[in-house]
C-alpha cells in the first residue's frame, strides 16, 4: 500500500470522535445506571437485571439488521451516514429520559427511554463501526485505527469521569445529580461528535459484487460471515470479554461504596482505567505489530488471570490498596478491545478483496456477541447479589452479601482469562510431531 494513502494522526482522531459518545453511553449504562435505577428510581435488583439483559437482547436483533442495511442500502448521502444521523436525536431523547428519571418513575417510562437510547445507539455505532473496519487499507493501519479508537474512548472517559469526580468530591452532588449530568452530557455529545465525521469523511466505494456474491439477502450474508474462519477466534474471545467486563463494571460502584466503604471515590477510582490506557495502549499496539496480536493477547490474559483474584482480598476502607489494585488490574485494559476489533477488520477485508463488502454486518455480528455477553454478565452479577439479599441502601452489609459482590466482580474475569488462554494457546499441527519424531 502506498504510504501516502495512509490516514494521518489528525484524521484518525477526527474519525474517532464518535467513540467518545459511545464510551459515555457504555460507561453510564454499565457503571452508573444499575445504581441509579436501584437506589434513586427504586427498581428492584431483579427488574434491573432483567432490563439490562433485555436491552442487550434488543441490540442482538438491531445490530446485524443495521449492519446489513448499512452495507446494502445506498443513498445519495452514502450507505453509513444517513443511519448515523438518524440515531442522534434518538440517543439524546433516550439518555435524557433515562438518566433524569427520579423516584417513582414508572417502569414503562424507563423501558421506553431505554429502547430509544439503545435503538439510536445501534443506528450510530454499527454503521460507524463498519465504516471503520473498511477504511483501513492493510493490517497495520487497521491495528493503528482500532487502537486509536480505544485511546480516544479512554480520553473521553477521563473527561467524563473528571466532571463526575468534581461533582462528587468537590460539590457533594448525590447519585441522582450525577446520573442527570451523565444524561445531559450524552445528549450534548451526540451531535457534537458525529457531525464532523459526516462533514469531512467520504465513504469507501462499494466494490462491484462478484457473480458468486451478488447482493445476498441478510440470511445468506450472515451465513457467509460466520463461515469466515478468521472470525471464529475473535468471536469466542468477545464472548468472554463481554461477560467479564460487564460484570466488573456493574459491580464496581457497589464494591467501592457498599463493600469497601469508599464513599464518593467511585468516579476518581474509575479514572485510573482510561488514564492508564492513554499510556499503555500505544505500547500494546506497537508490540502487537512487532510480535503478533495473539502473543500480546496471551500476555494480557495471563496478567488478568494473576491480578483479578485480589478483588476477593481488598481490605475495607483502605483507599491506597484499592488504588494499587486498580492500577495493576488495568495495565492491560483496552488491548483486547483494540486487537479483537482489528482481527474482525481483517476478516471483513478478506471479503472485500473477494468482491463482497460486508463490513457493517461483520461489525454488527461481532457486537451481538459482545453485547449479549455484556447483558448476561451484568444480569448475572445482579442476580448473584440478589441471591445474597444485597441491599444497595443498607449502611452495613451481611458477610454473604459482601462476598457476593466480590465474587461477581472477580470470578467472570478470572474464568474468562483462563478460557481465553486455552483458546489462544498454539496447538501442534496434526501429524507434525510424528514427522518430526521420525527424522
């Protein structure tokens, strides 16, 4: 590939702007919404868990449909841009309705706002993600772009968490005020992050379909995507990643506030994750280009396997120990998101070379696995806490409830890392050992 065709750092940054919005939605949904719905709105643990799973289930339907449509429905404005623009008002309305809700808000109102937010989110994130998969012209550029997207998501998370930390630590704003601020920031970020991409980027021309591909219906396209051998390993790893990451995020504020009694430090502690990523992600990206993505992932999951169990031993009221744990745990954060998305981009590029651009569908189907796993991880964590009769409003937890929160935070990451290492461990080619032994 001609070096002059590569995207410069400035254009990568501009194209990555919407991921700041996407990160804000994910952070608010996974870390702050469960606490808001339980402690402020008054929903039960069971209803909250079902809502988290149901919305991810809706994503599982919307994402592949949206991916296929953004691949095949061409308009005078392009294949990706109209859907992204349509999602802007839905995200804004849904976020305001959901995060500005107060005590006594009906379940129907919460569900309607959640549907609007998630539908708008799918309309934006899947076409933008498919666009990102096809915009990189070789493996190195795809790794750079996917790593940059996670880097800018981390930078956006830092800005968001600094605002929340200022509200909590500086102004003494409570949970309801923090949630309302999140809703307003998401509504504001929706147009501000999307419009520059719509204005300054052109979509990659759709390749002329080869006779064996044509314009397949969605069912045929889905079968073709899942038949791609390059997709199997990243999908399995996405499943493990979603379960572990969502469970940890859902439990985090309950762990810091209710178990460790570090009231008001939640946002400050959460800052450690994206702040570290700003430094470590470029290093992981360069290392993967030099030594290979799978070797870097093995290193990252090995570290996760070692560090994660320490969540079971964190002492109550000890802020320095919690900070040390957060630093150790998050040294590898983001490397899996970046490298797995780059692996999906390689799979999508294989089809483009063969005359079938299914980038949106590749993004949508990989997102299905990730989001369904996230829904199950969040719902499972809440379900485990409810079995132990966890009460978010209680000033003192029972030993069983405390252990349930710790287990919900740690076990998915521990088991996920172990399973990932099994998936990634190289296996000898059948017959190779026999031939070698006979020489």
